[in-house]
C-alpha cells in the first residue's frame, strides 16, 4: 500500500510519528493563516463571479459599462473563479482539518477519494483556464479584427475545453479505482 492510498486513512499519532509540527503555537498560527487564506479565496472568487454576472446584466439592460474587458474574457474569468471557489470552499477546509489532526483523515475512504479527485481535477481545470485565457489574449492582441466578431459561442467553446477534457480524463482513474488504491496498486497483477 502506498502513501496516497485512501484505504489507509489513519496515521500513527504517537510522539515518534512524523508530524507537521510539535509546536502547538505554530500549529495554531498555521491553522489561522490557512483559514484566512481559504476565506479570502472564497470571498474574492464570489466577488469576481458576482461582478461578471452584474456586468453582463447591466450590458443587457443597455447601461453603458466599459471595463475594457470583452464579455468572452469575463466568462472565462468567471469560470476560472468558480473552479477556485470549489477549491477554497470544499478542498481547503478538509486540508485544514487534516493539518490540525497532524495528517489523520477521519472522514472515511469515500470522502478521501472524492477530495483527491476534486483537488486533482480543479488543479488541471485551472491550467486549462490559463491556456484559454492565453489563447483569448493572443487572438485579441494579434488579430483584433477577428476577435471583435467572435460571439459568445467562442467563449462557451473555450469553457467546454476547460471543463470537459479534464473531467473526462480524470474520470478514468476514478472508475478504475486509481484514487482509492493508489497508482502503484492499480497496476499490480
């Protein structure tokens, strides 16, 4: 069994075991900082999503809103913020609880699998969003006349590129039990 397995969800909490820190004050500081980072992550990404939704609503009502950012870019940014919202609101609290308990996982193997899957998926989705924003910026800078005629279908296609391939690729190990068994155990005969 390897260290990434979700079947081995407890660790040795004796004094001789490897801990994040044995200094209780440092652990409290780390937990407080981690909670602040998680809260900031959730709050900032909610603000981004609300800002994008309000600017789209104002545009539909013919209110002049000029931020210099195209609506396609705003959709990609909102999707990117949604992925980070999931990380900050779902994955980070579990990581903080695990840090407080010095590495022990108390939520069972199924939730361990779900957390591992979700963390990995959100990281790759973030990379795909960065690629999409780079392509969007490249087209806007290098081919501005072409960029002006791109419709929202272009943005939705980019969002499909950001979410569907990673979800499809990460579903295979989930179905095959790779997150539960660890990659070394998956290939044993």
